[in-house]
């Protein structure tokens, strides 16, 4: 299996995992209106959860900046870069992995 195909499979699998986790979290929290409060209480009651979330914000922000710079470097218009940013913020890792698939040079290609 090629690296590109593997990354696409991983992106899809992680997207499915994210969707399942969100559905379970919404069910556990009592629905969408109660979810933000549930999330905040979880962060306030668990220092490790707070550490993981704050670290993720720094890493995700850094990756988003790198994706933005790279997309500009390869000539993406502002609207397309904004779409990439929205996809990354909304979907996280699956969007980043899909972008990497697009950027990886296919074997035997001069792209």
C-alpha cells in the first residue's frame, strides 16, 4: 500500500472515530445545549485533560500556520486557503492528512 493511500485510509478512519466520539460525548453530556458546560467541568476537574487540550491548541495552531504558509507557497488563492483553514478547524487531523496526501509526490511523478 502506498503512503498516500495509507494516509487517506488513516484520515477516513480518524474521521469516523471523531464522529463516533462526538456522538457519544453529546449523548453523555445530555445533548448539544449541555455539551459546553460538560466539557468545561471536565477540564476544570482534570489537570491532565486541561494539559492535553491546551497542548493540542498549540500544536494545532502551529500546524494550521504551516499549512497556510505551504498552501500560499504553492499558489493557492485566499479563498482556497480559507477553506483549508475552516476544514482543518472543523475536522482536525483528517483534513491535515488529506492535505499531506495532496502534497506528497506520487511515485514516478514530476509534480
